C-alpha cells in the first residue's frame, strides 16, 4: 500500500526567503507526482505535475523535483510571499483499471510572515 | 476552463438524517468522478470512483450503503450521506476527470453532523 509522507507538517518563514518542502513515498511504481496547494476550507489547486520519466518541473517561482528511485520529491519556492501561505499537498498517481488513482500526502502548512 | 462547483459548500444536519452533495463540471464532461473526504488536519482520502452510468467502486473501509454515489450524467454527480452520524463530519471534495491522468477538484463541502 502506497504511503505518502510530507515533512515538515508546518513551516513558518519570513517573507522573501527561499524554502523547500519535502515529500516521500514508499512505492516507486508511480505514474506521476503532483503538488497542490489548498487554502483553508477550499479545494485544491494544481501547481506542478511531474511525469515519472521526468526529474523536475518549473513554474514561475516554483520548482519541483522527483527522484523516483529514492521515493522523494521536493517543492522549492523562491522569494516567498505572504500569498504563498497555504497547505501544500503532494500526491502520487498510479494507473488503476484504466484510470489514475491519487494518493495524497499529509500536507505541509506553510505560513509566510510579512 | 475546468470549472467545478459543489453544492452546498457548507451544511449542518442532525444525526440520523441524510444529506446530498452535488458536484458539477461546468465546462467539461467528466467520464470519471472521484470523491474524497478530508478529516481535520488530515490529508485527502479517496472514498470511491465512478464512471458515468455505472456503479461506483468504493475504497476499502468505505460503506457503499452509507455513501450513495450517483453519476447519472457527464456533468453531474451526487454523493448522499445516509443516516449521518457525527463521525461523518468531514470535508467532502469531488474530483471530476475528463480523461485519464487529468483531474480537477471541486471547492469542497463542509459537513457537520450534530
């Protein structure tokens, strides 16, 4: 059974700093890995998707890496802003009976201090 | 594009009553619908998967007679929590999928059972 863990569970950093969020998974037989952000009481916004054959993806100030063999992914946020405050979830996807099943991590609650 | 709505966004009901949650994909057709729930400070857990016009497939530990899923059309799915109890209080999120490896998420429904 796939298990996805995110460390740390919570993180507070001053505005402007760079930061790294970590995600680890136990089963390397994944199809892709996604990073999402979730604002309080709201749904999910997809940030980055990395296919299993890729090593990283970048979007603006965000960079996500994937090391499938070691079961790890990182999300790097550059020059953090108060608007980045949210819970960040990673999710690994695998193919199952013709569709994709996502297993979500436990999340990192990020607070950017102005 | 990829707009998903859920109704209601927030509901309180008394123990023993039933609650229906609607999920609509407003600008695409969802051949597959995923329903997740999220307990406080926990991650999203997949409850069930359904294809339009077919019976839903439930994850282990999720009671199919308690959580009734109807996916009657490509733009509408409903989740009915029958005979709700306080332990069913959770955040329910739908995720319609227009094609394999592509999912979008609704804003969620906060259910509180008193």
